[in-house]
C-alpha cells in the first residue's frame, strides 16, 4: 500500500491506484484498532476484578469453614455468604466471553483467567454442597460435619 499525500496540491493531481490509502485513512484505521484493543483491555480488567473479588469472598468462606464456622452466624447469614461469589464469577465469565484480542499472547491470558474462573466455580459448587448439607443438619450435629476427614461431608478444595 502507498500513502497518498493529503495536501491541496496532491488532491488536484491525478487519482492514485486503488490500493493507495490517505494518511488520514491509515491513521483512522490505526485509531480504530487501538480503540477496539483498549475496549478489550478494559473488559478484561473488569473480568479480572470480578474474579479477584470472587476469590477473596470464597477465601473468606474457606477461613470461616476452617474455623468450624466460628464465631457463630445465623443460618440466614450463612446463606448470604456464597451468592456474591457466584455473581462475581458469572459476571467474569460473561465478560470474558466478549473479549477477543487480535494477538495470541493476550488471548492466552484470557484463557488463563477463564481457567481461574472455572476452578473458582468448582470450588463454589463444593462449598454450596457443604453449606446445604450443614444447613440441613440439626445444630447439635453440625460439629460432626467438620470432623469427617475425606468422607462425604468434607468440603473438597
């Protein structure tokens, strides 16, 4: 491709071949690519923030689990611990589905973050299963759920 001068004198010259673009067109195309790239970066960063929030919330639940749900919380408070994790992971997954970088290196980072989201979702499912079992158990029997090592009630991480 050839760049065509854009001065008034050049515009009065005879037409250039069809594979020629003006400097303004070249700059415009570059700016469009840069704008798309920046938009993808912003979306990726937002997905990363949601993922980090979900991980922090899930880690708070794990810490609470590791302390055998002490200090005590009501069942209603316990039920409110995991939905924000699910929301953040769903948002991250949805945003990542829209991110498509042109270069492979950046696309690989998107796949890596998606793998983190998927691992978080698996841990969330395990946590939800444990919490559901915990809430179905009578309060007197709940401490037993924390002592079964490797059994059906141990939360797998």
